[in-house]
């Protein structure tokens, strides 16, 4: 039997698992809702993002793309995209953070009219530097930390364009955050370190959608799960979900593995590191390495050594050790075996971002942060269900009227359905 190959296209197999994006790509190629626009995109440059970028281009845009994280860039994906018309890279796989920041400034100097962002880094850089911003028409943001950053810009009067908080839409946070990060962070961590989850004590810092996904899946694999929180309602939810909720000072000596999912900074401090058991493993699934306070860990350590691919061991003054995964970068996207979220999960997130881009062009909004319109979120879910051959019921006219009525008994008495 002959074996067929996909050829030299590193995105071919991924496209097969992204039916929402591919359906929108076909539709947008005909209608070109982004015709003539220059769109700046920052995201993790791996195969799923490549499929998404092609769809933005086929919607009629000229796409300027860069990385949201210098540790998660796939060289073959960048090369494949750069060889196509309408796609212009502002990134190279071997760039360090300083070089990537310079490349982002070069992108912004081209004066993109729309920004599709991860972590709001491009948008924040645009306002913090001397690049032009008058031409900006809007931004769509896909991460929790990015939305918080844009809300801060709106609160202090910096934001001058409408921003769609794609992260806050149900199809994004219920699937991407819970199932995408929850599964891929644990999978990459355990494969790279050759650890077993069952029987381990895993500390999850933060119980938003990402933390919830990680904690739930870790426990399903047999781990004891401790959750730390600063938000009382999130902590209560973790407690009612069956996790042990404790302060980090109490969790530090108990944990085998620590995973931050807060989007904040210095969740782990030198005091926490000193209290950890010898060879405790720490990693980040929130957004940036600052969650782990890596700078403070380096100051605390008396020696470091690489003890495996993607693992750096820090020797502390008392002789104990802390193992840092992937230099504190995102656990599911950095490291030697990282593949990021499954394509089937990113399919819905990138589908929502494509619809957000079209909405920013077609709908007039004043500057501020907006939810993605509910009908667009529903459209993504409907396309996904259709791709999987899943049928659902429709509300009857009576059910629709009942939900919006307060004199429901009279409604039912007078309705013959």
C-alpha cells in the first residue's frame, strides 16, 4: 500500500481539525469583509495560528504577524507563512525577547488598522511608544490577562478604539481555557518531565477557567489537588468543587508540582520557594514567567543546572532544589515537546476572533471594551456542532414566549401548543 504525504505544508493536518476556521475562511474568501485593511496579529506562532492567519488574509486583509511569546515560535510555520502573498512576518524563531520587542515596533510602524492580539502586548506597545495610533479602528483580544490590560487602558483614558473581549465569550473560556489549557499544560508537563500525575500533590494557583481546567483534570488523573486564590468567590467555587483551598504559604511545603494560572505576577515568592520540598517542580500556565517570580528565584539560588530538556534545577541556600519548567514560560507552549492547545479547541477561539474582526469593521462603536456579540458566539458553537454532526432542539414559539413572560399561567392557558 502506497503512503501518501501532505507534502511540505506544515499546516495540512491541522486544517483537517479546524472546521470552524475553514468554513469561515471559505465564506470570507467570497465576501472579503477585511478587504484593503492592514491587520496586525500577535499570537503563538504554531500550526493552529498559521491556519488562522491564512483565514485573516483570505478575508481580504494584508496580515502583519508577530509572536506573542518568543519561546513558542515554530520556524517551519513562520517560513511557510512568509512564503505566501499577503502574509508578512515580523518574527524569527531564534529571536530573544529584546529582538522580538524591536520586531513588534517595526510591525506597528506600518500602521495597522486592526489588531488581533494575545496578551494585549501589541496594543500596549502602540500606546507606550511613539508609533502612530490614529489609524487604529479596533482590537480583538483572546486572553484573560490581555482583556484586563485593555480594561486598565480604558479606565485611565488611554484606549481610543473599541476592543472586543473575545476571551470573555462562553465559547472561548468554557472550551479553550478549561479544556485547551487544562489538558495541554498537564500533558506537556508530564511528558517532558516523565512524571506520573496519580499520587502527586498538585498546587494550582488561581481558579479561573484555566485553573479550574487544570485542577479538575489533575484530580481526574489521580492527583491530590490544592488550590490557592485571592478572590473569595473563586475560592468558594474551588472548595465546592472538592479541592483543598489553602493559602500558598500552607501549600508550599505540601506540593510536588506547582502550576500558576493567575495572569498576575510573583505568585510564588522566595519564602514559598524556601518552604518547598526538595525538587519540587514549578511551571506557569497563566501568561508570563513573572507569575513564578523567576527573577527572585534566580537571586535566591546559589547554583543552577540543566537536568533535562526544558528543566532547570535551582539549588537553594539550604541545599534543597527547585525545578523550573520551560524557563517559566507557558507550560503548554514552551518546552521541547510543546504543541499547544489541540487544534479542535483552538478552532473555536480563532473562529470567534475572525468574527470579531469582521464585527469591528462592520459595526460602529465608541472607544471601550465590549463583549463579543452573543449571536456571533452562538454562530461559532453552531458551526462546531455542525462539523461534528451534532443536532440540537430548537425552542418552540411557546417556549420563547414563556421565557419572556411574567404572567406565565395565563400564557399556558391560552396557548394550544
